[in-house]
C-alpha cells in the first residue's frame, strides 16, 4: 500500500537483449558531437565545451513504430549510440567514467527541426523540438560484458534502404568517458541514467510510411517505421 493520491505512473524501461529490462531515470543528449554534423547545421566544428539537453524517460520507445508528431512538417532522424549507466555520482574522474556504464544501445533522437529552429532563433529552450511523445526510438540494450566498450565502429542510418547517415564512433568530438565526467560535474548521475551520444552527418526529414534502420557496429540493427 502506498500513499500515492493518483495511480503510480509506470517506470520507463528499455528492453535488454536476452531478457529483462533497464529502468530509466534520466535521458541526457549531447548536441553537435560529430564535426561533419556540426558543419551541416551551420556551426564551427572546433572543440568548444559540450552542451546537453534532456528528453524524458518516457519519450523512449522500443515499439518499432514512430508516430509522426503534430505541429511539425520537418521531422528529422538522428541516429545515436545510447550509453546506459549502472551507477553514477558527481565529479567522476575521466579514468573511472567507463566503470559506470552498464551497456549500450541503438537510438534515434527524433527532432521537430522546424520547431527547434524557431526555438534557437528566439533563444528559447529546445524541449518542444526534442522532447515530444515517443521522440526517442530505441533498440534492446546489450551489456558491456557482451559488447566491450564501444569507442569505434561504423554508424549507419538508412531510410527505405537508402543510406542517409554514415560515420564512425571514433569521430565523436566528446568521447563517452568525457561526456560522463563532464555531466557529473554539473549533475548528479545515477543508475538508470542514459546518454544519447550525438549523431553523425546526414540528418534529414522522414515521412509517414518510411522505414528507418540504424546500424551501430557491435549492436543489433534498430528498425523503426514512421506511422
Ligand atoms: Mn541528437
């Protein structure tokens, strides 16, 4: 028996390859973490300090369908490696950062680019462009014990079989341990936190009926239909 005055909302989870589920506490996303993507978005790819935004845990969706969201006519795909933490803390040292990783997954940071663009122009927050319902399709996670740490390897994103995004995880401007250490200086990281690690170049729009496929070396292909 709890004292909750309304029914308890469900805990957001990501399925795990081979069974079980990973409960999600927070979702951090890094912006412009591949130089070629920074350039395509009109920015200097120099190593400026990283910046992050957040999605909501229940924006993660492993259903394999992505409902085209309202109030946008320019919804873009961003294929990203997801890093899932089993522990956290503050002021985590770079050399300890990977000890906090439980596993890795494939994700899409779906973006209402038109609404994000308006928000940028007006100096407003990005949530309306980034943190909408089911805005983060995900595939099942794999444990580090199975994959090792993923610091290099191909990232490919196809729409209807046509290659749209291509890169290598070794092209990340801020590497996974650096993102964990940096975030932990500003926030208290904890078990259940996940980080979407940025997208390579080639982002672009999708339409209802499109089939999106994301391949990240070491993980299983994520297939998502736009509905
Ligand atoms: Mn992104």
